[in-house]
C-alpha cells in the first residue's frame, strides 16, 4: 500500500537520523523538495543527491515501498 504524502514525509523525517550518509542525503532532499520529487525520475534523484540509482532503490525499500514510481 502506498502511504499518503504527509505520512511518508513523517516516516522519512523519523528515519533520517538512523540512515547511512547516502540514504540521509536522499531523505533530506525529499523533505526539502516534496513538490519537486513527484516529477523526478530515479536517475535524476540519484544525480541530485550524488548517489547511485541502486542507492535510491535501497532507500525506497527502507520505506517499505515496492518501487520508486509508487
């Protein structure tokens, strides 16, 4: 099930201090740019956060979401 936006942002903020540095960059980017994130492709987010696409996928799994598109 896809969480609603506010629930997802709260989950990301709650997990942020416990993430490794690469995942923390993604979390910070998302919380600072919640409107922009819905239009980004996985490779664009990875580039903006200076991480690999695989790291973005790991971040998504950390949130218990199946795919980046969700």
